[in-house]
C-alpha cells in the first residue's frame, strides 16, 4: 500500500533523526532475536538427524525411546548418553562409555556406518531459561560456557535475559496499545462534548486514580493466582487514564476551531469530526506521552516481579534478576546485567518515540 505524501514526509523526518532511526534498527534486531528466543536459547537441539531421519525437538515431543533409550519420558539432549545414542545410531555401548564412542565417531575411527551416524544443530545458547546447570557455586561468574554467568539457582543468565526481554516488550506493547485506545477514546469524548459529560468523567477519574493499584493486585493474585494475562488486564485497568488528560486538553482546544465548526454546519457526524479531523492534530501531544506509558509498563512489571507480585515464579523476569542481584552481592555480574539490560532497552524505546513524536510535529524539520 502506497504511503500518502504526508506520511512520506513523516518517514523522511524520522529517517533524518539519526538517533531515533538507529535506535529503531538496534531495537528491531534485539526484538527479532527475542521473538525467536526458542531457537536462540534452548536446551533442545533445533534439528536432530538419527538414522537418516530428521527430528525437530523444539517443536515436537520425542521420548528417549525414539533414539534407542529405555524411558518413555522426554529425551534429555544434554545427557552425554543420549548424544552418543544419536551419533552412533543407538548403540547400547553408549550407556557404558559414551565419551569414547563420541570421540571415535568425531575422529572417524568408529565402526559405525556413515548412514547410521547422526548429528545435532544446537541453538547459539544451549540453555533454556529454566535449565538448572551442574555448576558450583550456583551463582558462577561469566565463562566460555555461560557468557553472563549463572544465577543463584544455576540458571544461565543470558538465556533468562533473552526470554525476559521478550516478555517485557510483549507485555509493554499489549498494555500500551490497549490502554492507549481506551484512554484516547475517553479523552476525546470528554474534550469534544465538554459540559456535564466532562464533569462526570473527571469525577470518575479522580476516584479511579485514588484506588491503590498495588493492593488490588495483591488481592486478585491471592484469589486467582499469578498469571501473565491477569497482570496485563490489571495494568490496562489502571494505566488507561495516563493519556486522558492530554487528549482531553487537545480536544477542548480544537473543538471550537473554524474547521470543526464548519464540519458541524455541513452535517458531519461527531464521530467523524472527533477521530478523522481533531485526533490527527492531537497526535503530537499523545505521542509525547507514549514513551512514559511504555517505559512505565516495563518498569511496573519489573517492580512487581522485584516485590514478588508479578509473573509466576518460573517465568523469565528481569525484575526477578534485579532481586537476585540485591540478594547476591557476591555476584556483581547479576547487578551489571540487570542494570545494562534496563538502561539499553528503555533508552532505545525513548529515542524511538521521540523520533516518532518529532516526525508527526509539522513544526520540526531535520536536515
């Protein structure tokens, strides 16, 4: 679909804002990596070749018996015996001397026929965010095996950062979109109609803003249990008033402009005047508030996780990583990882939204 001349001008303005454009490029790369987290950080291979057949453990469940084992439970691909079974086509000797058989296959000195020799393609980070590794001490420093070290339960920090980044961004995007739709609609109705409608809405907002959201979250979690979607719902419930004031002020200012009065005189419907004529002019002020909504959603999620009222315990959480950093002062890599992850993520988002705001502002031009 071709862009209009106005949108092309906005895109050119955004491109000329180097800080915003390169922040968008970097953030897009990081977000795509996070979206593909299952293929980037996982304790299961991406592809397994066993006796000439291909298997995809990340997408499918395969019991140990599939690769010549004895158990019908899920195969543990990090187990040296299972790796030996895959490479040697299911030789029973793998249960006694797996290292020797793997070395013989790798060196080409094994008697296993070529057509029976298997292979595995592992993710870049061969650990899931729930994988408990056999390292001592549990909170081990960065190494060749664990690039950002491990936490106090011996889980790989890099894997938890990748999955936690994805969770935080998806949470913030869902909350921002839903809260923005509700807040913009409420502010538009208040500002456009004014009078008693505005007065009633303002009193409702004052009562709603005084509700202690943290207590509501604690009560609901105690009754319903912690879950991602419940947290999204509660955050939207208390987050939508953030945009109401800005949108209301813009509509109050613009509703008596000449073009609005002319549209009313021509019989244009209120809905079309509000969302087709006034709202585009109010977008600059609205976009000014969006960075605060996005960063507030991310910070709110991290704060709740830090306090223990956020995502379920086994979830990948950046707030939980910050809590571990506080509880394990002897492991400074946890604090550095949490700080730089939040700093980079929030800075990129703020720069991007600043560029979008300036691109929508007709008074700003970038050379």
